[in-house]
């Protein structure tokens, strides 16, 4: 039996990068994957790939920073499947700048998507998990939450905030059959990262004890473990998947 057989999984930011890898992996493990993203073209491409491989998936255009959109999308999924078993809060953006150069808009945009978006999704979906007495929630934090990063005050603040949300909700929801955990990825070789200059990539690799960047599938595997029954007793944890960079 597949590890996520008959599970309904909502994956935010599931159209590209780590989210895409997660969508494909979860579908291959038997889950019905519902991708929430703003990139309709890429989202539908992922859905088509999953369907062609015999999986189940659909795409909804959702801006997770907008509560009403999240509430509407949740109602659509619940109306069709009656439940949501898994929520992967993977959607996130960057608007990098030093404190001196960072605009209030750059600050707010990152807060809205990376932090408020997670609140919106967990608020809307969590209530249905409580009704069913079962749920698995995983939040995408980052190694920058643990040690900071030059020019990313907004991003680091949101990712550190997600650790606080994770631990708090783990306490609130644990007795209701719901586990809440976080994954803190390190430098991951997404398509966006691989477009960086070669010297920058080399510098990033040299900082990692294992000597390379991570793969999106390695983060997806961490998500998969935390939502599986093997991890049923893991709650409120922050799993660093970073090649040892935070040592």
C-alpha cells in the first residue's frame, strides 16, 4: 500500500520548485493532490504530468495572502472531497534588500505571503481537520530562520515566525489528532537558484559540509515523512534539511 493512499493533500506553491517536487511525490504515493498557486500555467502542467502518470490532482488559482480566496478554495476542496488530510504550507516569496534599502512594500509583501498566508491556510483548513480528528500540517521554514542572512530581514523574520507558529499550533492541535511540524531547507537547487552565476553557486556549495546543494526532492521527502504514519508521534519539530550548514 502506498504511504498516502486515499489522502487529500493541499500543497501551496505546488506549481514549481520544492512545491512541484512535493506534488509529484505525494501523488506517486497515492494522495489526491490539490495545488494552490498563482502560476496557472505551471500548476496545470504539474497536474497534467500527475494525471499522465496515473495519479490524481487538480489546480486552483489561489493567492494565499488573501483570506477570502483561501476560504473559498477550502470550501471548494471540502465540497468535493469532504475532508483535507494534509496541508503543506510551502508557498513563499523573497524581496531581498538590506535594511537601508528595503521598502515598506518589500517588507509587507513577504510578511503577507510567507506568514499571513500560512495563518490563512491553517485557519481555514484546520477547522475541518479538527472536525475529522485527523490532520498533518507542515510549514516551510528555512535555515535563515536559525542563523539569519544578509539582505533578508523580511524573509528571515517570516521563517522564524513560522517556527513559533509551528510550536504553538502543535500544542493547540496535538490533542485533536493533528500534528504540526516544520522543515527548514538549506540551499536547494531549484531552477531559480541554478540560474545564479557559477561563482555564487560554488560559494554556496563550499559553505555546506556535505559539499553540494540540496535537491527539491530531498525536501519533498522530508515533507512526506512528516505527513506519513511513521511520523505520527512527531509534533512541533523543526527538521533541518540543509547538509549540515547550521552546525
